[in-house]
C-alpha cells in the first residue's frame, strides 16, 4: 500500500520503522492467546485495533470515548458485539439498548445498526466476512 501510514518517518532507521510497522499491523495467529481485558486508565489513549483476521473472520477491539459514535451502517456477514468496559448504546432501528461490561449482542448480516459511547468504552466485535 502506498498510504502515508506505511511510509518511514524522516530520521527513523529502516529496521526501527520495520519493527514499529510490524507491531502496528500484527494480527494474532490461529491458537494465539489474545488479551481483551479492560484497558482501564489506558482507554483514553488506546486505538481501535484488529486482533485477528482470516479470510472469513475478523475480530477487533473498538474503542469509543464518551459521546463518540459509529453511525448507522450494515455489514454482509453475521456479527457479535461484546461490551468489555464502559457502556454503549446499541441501536437497531428505533430500538436502543444500553450495553455494559459483559453484555453481548448477536446480529444477522444486513441489519442496519449504530453505536454510541455513553462513557469511555471498548467493545469486542467479531465479523463474519464475505458472507461466508
């Protein structure tokens, strides 16, 4: 990819940049342990990150700070959303459910939905890709 995100910053050595880039795009391997414990105080500086990705499955931690939202959208495959910490409003049409740590939503593909963080939150999203 030719995006700016993958270009070496001026002054950075090639080997250092290669290490940083590999860490930034690392996805767990099949069978590898993934830490999804709450981020707690580190949540305000955390970023959304893909944790595992294959041809048919993607798992990522979505970090939303209070007041931030993911506008209504839909995906082809089925999905799950598990609240790891904080609280988020999960909306499907006119139904608005508040999810707190430990709550899990399962959703068929093609259903429009939205998320809004009521407080600093992280959720674990699992997507079935390509309608597999």
